[in-house]
């Protein structure tokens, strides 16, 4: 009876260790490159629009593109009226993003036509470019599903932002293997300095072999014809 109990305890311990290891791995990957981004938008037109916070994005993993967005500002009838005013004047809907808690607040911004956001019922896709270390955001793009405005009101009045977040990181350019190339150049220089010639026998002396072969063919053919 005791050996059976020990086997069950051992099996349970192995399961707990395996679960703990997998959980720790997921947490490490989940927290890789974690940073918080604040999204602001401008619902006032003109050359100097006023921005206000509307959403917060928690980037959990740059590798897997995992991010969670929460809208910190409720959508009200007053905001809806401002958006309609932008639509009526064919103005732009602008957003900008910065890293929360950073000492030097650097914005990355983008825009789209206000009518696209309005006719899409506040549905949008935000594409964020984050550096490979997950330290800061370097670019942002906004893409409503309505690409061409039709001048019609949305089928359902917007109640809140419906946002899909895509996280991307720049791909580093390939680095040329200059060390190998320099080694080859040095080897070629050394061979020339030492007077080495690694060419084959035919490659070296073809200029002498070809005339001899031609003479043999010509004169050999003439002797054979005279004997007949």
C-alpha cells in the first residue's frame, strides 16, 4: 500500500513541477518587453487641435504581439457631436501615442478622415511599431474598415471605441560578412605576391597548345589526301 501512495505523490509532484515550469515560461514570455502606451485623440479641428487621453494599451509581449487595450474615456453624446462636426467639415481625426511614465514624452502620431471613423462606428485597427527591446514606440497607424466615405450615417450609432491592436517590431537588416571578404582579399594578395598560379595545365598553356593542334590537323589532313 505504501509504495502505491509514494508513486501517486511522486506523480503529483512531477505534474506540479511541469505546470510551474510552463507557467513560468508563459509569464516570462508574457512580460517580455512590457510597456504601457497612452492614446490621445483630437476631436477639435483646426491647425492646433487639442488632444485628450482616450485609451491605454498594455504591450505584454513584443515577440508574440500580445497587447491589451482599455478605453479610459466613455463615449458621450458631446463627443459624438464633435466627431460629426469634423465629418461635416471634411476634417481629420488625429491620434497620437506616447509611453506612459517616460521622462521625455515623445509622441508618434497619425490621422485618418473623420468620416471614416464615424461611418465605421468607431471601429479601428491600431498598428504600433515597437522597438525590438520593447522599450518605446516608434510608429503608429490607424486603419478604419471603411476606406471610402459614402456620406451616410453608420448603421448603428457609436457607443464606444472598438479597437484591434497589432504590435510589430522592426526587422534588423542583414549585416554583411566583411571579415570573410577581407580574408579572401588578403589570401589573393598573398598568392599574387608569392607568384602562385593555381590554374590547370590547359588554362595556363592553351595559347601554345592550340596552334600546334591546328598545324597537326591541317598538315596531317593534306598528307592523307596526297596518298590517295
